[in-house]
């Protein structure tokens, strides 16, 4: 049987443990978990999944040891990037020692595998300094902070100052004026992003989850498709990989592009409510909502590959627009009933094709045509 090993780097067996001890323990426990996974894969031929639930603690240990080297030997003991809290080739080597523990072993070594899932949390850009009433307090800039910018921007800043409008990031963004310098939170996020980007470059892809998508839209899972990508299944030697299933690849088409277009529209209008049903902006947002409805899954809900293909085909062909118009938004009961009803109908009308997709991971043009006819019939 396959085994899933979940290791918590943030759990501590000692109360009031210091940061350095916590970080060192997290690194040691992660290495031990990989060893257990390798033992299982090599000795049983099974597949092990090791989840490092706080890879940020690995970065903390690197930063702590860097600070200690500087304290003992001076700034010449470390490279400039490490001194500034950024990333360096040395730090990439440090992380690659962990990431390279992920492997698929050949038949002589049992044929098992070790998969690593690394979880990282970025600083929340909304976590700015709060005032005494617990309300969020934005950074306020001075007019002199914009002295190095263009004359056009300085003129607009002068108009804001004359009108007694506070020069906050929110007010500046409304009239598309860049902030002159990052806040402490933004700077911390930049360094964290640099760290995460280095991890991404060494990995086989990333899943980007955004808590704001839960709060604003109730999206489940709260996945940001424009930032998520997989390299699993790319190549001629991975024919049976689910991530590169020809059936799924044939129906996703321009999904990422469609999402990004809709998000650009929402960013420019600030709200989906500001667009009317007759213009192209509304159609782009409605198309995005159709994809979200097709992909919405509740926690612990598992779908077959065939069901993913059916839902996405329905969204691409515009069949879910009517469901959305009737209030069947992603996450609503009406939306769930429409999707589940679609699955049941298509599986009844085109059962052989559904079984073929799940067995072969492929979808021929003829089979796709039959699926689309069944989908259309359901929504008549």
C-alpha cells in the first residue's frame, strides 16, 4: 500500500523553545521524514508522499546561521544576497539537498517513489501597522518622496496635496501613481517571494492558494490559476501521467489566458458589479465564473478525469452561462446540483466514452463530439 507521511515542522515538544532550536528541529525532522519515505519506496516498491508543512523554517535556519557567521567572522563571511535576506547560489544548494530527495526509483531499486510537497506562507500585504483602535493604518507619504519621479506625476501629487488628500498607497493606486518606496511589509513580501521563486525554479511546479479568494468569492479550492503551474508529465517518458493526460490537455485550451483576461478586467473596474450584461467585459467575467463553477470542488470531494473533462467542456461551450444567470454561482447549492446532474446524465448517455477516458486518459475527436452532444442535450 502507498504511504503518506505528514511531518509538522512547526509542532514543538518543548514549551517556549527558541527560534533557532525550532528551525533546526524542522530541518532535521524533514530529513528524517525523507529517509522514512525512501526506506518505504526502496523496500516495498510503494509510493511515499512527504509533506513539509512549513518550509519557511528552513529559510529561518539559513538566516539565523548567516547572522551568526556575520557576528563571529564579519560581513565578508557571507555573500551580499544572504546578508540582505535574499537568495544566493549557496542557499539554492542548501534547498536542493532537500528537494533532490524526491525521486522515482528504477525497477532494480524497487520501482517506488518519493514525492515532496513543500508548503510556504507569504506575508499578508494587508498586515500593516494597526492603530490603537485595532484598525488598519496605511503608510502616508510626503510630497518630497516623489521628487525623483516625472514632472507629470509630481504635478498630480501637488494637486492631491492642495486638496488635502492623504498620499496613501490606496489613494495613489486609484489614480495609478506608483508608491515611491515599499513599506516594511511589502519589502518582507518581496524577499519572501524571491525565496519562493527560487524554490519554484527547483521544483516540478507549484499550487498557489490565496486566502482572499475564499473571503471575496468563496472559491474552493482557492487556487490562483494564473500563478499555478505544473511541469509533471512533460516529456515523452511520462505517457501515463495524469497531469499530462491528453484528454484533459485537449479541453483546457486557453483556460489560463481566459482567467487572466477576466482578472485584468476586474482589476481595471475594481468590481464585477460595475459591468453591464451587454458588453464584452461582462462576457469575460461570466466566462471566468463558468470555469470556476466547472472546477469548484468541496473539501474531500474527488472527481474522475472524465468528470473534469465534462465540466470544462460545458464551460467552454457556454452551457453553464444559463446556470450562472439563474443564481447557480460556484459554491452554491444550485450550482452543485447542476454540475452533479450533468455528470449523471452524461455518464448515462455516453457511459462507454466516460469509461474510456478514465482508462486511457485520452479523448478522440469523435468521442469529444459525442460528449458535447450529450452535454448540450442536458441543458436543453
